[in-house]
């Protein structure tokens, strides 16, 4: 593929353009590192949005939910969607209130969703979703039955109209503020998994 995604008028980062990225490798990395995206569209003239899990296959990002979900149904019927992914890496503590910020990695995707209609495709995406949550999990669990597949909608979006915005590093204060006796720097933020908590109905002798 090309060295970077094509820049469209609505994907061009204007504010803080120096933080923009259209690099496929960086954008793929942000999508893959994140577990949750927010999906927005317009229904009956009103903006609507839901958080949902996502996964990537090549140059497409996928989401799923209940077949009767009105937002997913609207997108399946042709409504354009916007997907937003954000990873918080730290709080940027400056010497002035104005220059406080955050270190983050974010991706915005625009497009129309394509419905995964056949059961074989739904089963494969059930596997891909599960394996993103925890590699190897698919081989341990019961797979979806026909009724469960019918009750679930899968939508895929091409990574054509996409951009990333990334901030990292120190706060940027006004020059005169560097003499203030105020601590400044970054408070790092990371997602850390805790120790597993057994289901209260877990059969004796089963361990993770």
C-alpha cells in the first residue's frame, strides 16, 4: 500500500497539525492496542454514539453488537459513521493552568459499514474478536450457536478515510513561566490487568 493514507478534507488535522499522522503502521498500532472505540452516526437528525469493542483485519476495522441495535442498524442501512479511538498515555502537568494537557494516541475513521451476512463470516469474526481479548481463548470456550449468530450484527469499515493524532513529551510552557516554583512534568497512565477473580459459580478445580 502507499506510504500514508490519503488526506481528505474531513480527515486533515488542522488544529495541532504537527501531531497528525497518516502513517498506516502507526494507525494500525493504535487500533490494535485499543479495546474500545466510540461509534457515532446521525439518526432522525440527531447525533447518536455508542462505545463498543473493535478489532482489525488488514485494512478494515470491525465492530459487533445486537442485531436490533438501532445505531448499528442505521449504519447497516447506509448511514455514514465516525469511529473514534483514544489511548491515554499520561497527564501533562504544566506550570500554568492554560498549558495543562494530556499525552495520547487517537484515531478517527469515517466511512460506511459493510454487513457481514453469512454465518461462516460471523463465526470467524467471533473468533477474531475473542482472540483479541485473550489469545487462545477461542479453543477453550463454547462457540456461538446459530441463534446467537442471528442475534449478532457484524460491521466492517475500510481504513480509507482515516487519520491519527498523537501527543507525547513534556509540557510546553510560556518562557517566563519556567522560572515559577511549580512542579511540572508528566503523570504516566497505563492499563494494568489485575489478578483474575473467579466466577462465583466456577466449578471446583478449574484454574485460569
